[in-house]
């Protein structure tokens, strides 16, 4: 008997989050799922230590509004919106590589 089709699932090894996720339930959920977590604590440490890891995500989210159809969601169907998001991501990667 063969396993499931497709690429094997991989879970992230570590999660970086800002103070907005400083809750016991979030930490427990990470531990339960087997991730190491690095969550800034409220009123104890600054979120700036997470900056170098989060910058990649924030930068990418900042590039997406350049594509007008993603700024305001005109499509009702989620699969069409996902298609436009994937096209935008592909164009961003292509521009970065050229």
C-alpha cells in the first residue's frame, strides 16, 4: 500500500510572533504542534528583536497592494482571489530574480 499522494507535509520548526500573540493559549498551541516559539512578551521586551525575521513577511505584504485587484477584493469567489494572489507573488519573485 502506498502513502498519500503529493509532497510530504512539513511543519515549520520555529514561529516568530510579535506581542499581539503573547497569550498562554498561543504558546500552548505552538508547543502542542511541536514548534519552537519566539513570541515577544508584553511590557517585558520589545518586538524589535523579531524584526529581522518578520521583515521578510512585512515587506512581502507591502508589495501586494501594488496589484490593484488585491487592494480591494472585487472577486466573490475565493479561488479567483487566490489565483490573482498567486500571480502577484509570481511576478514579485520574477522581478526579484531579474
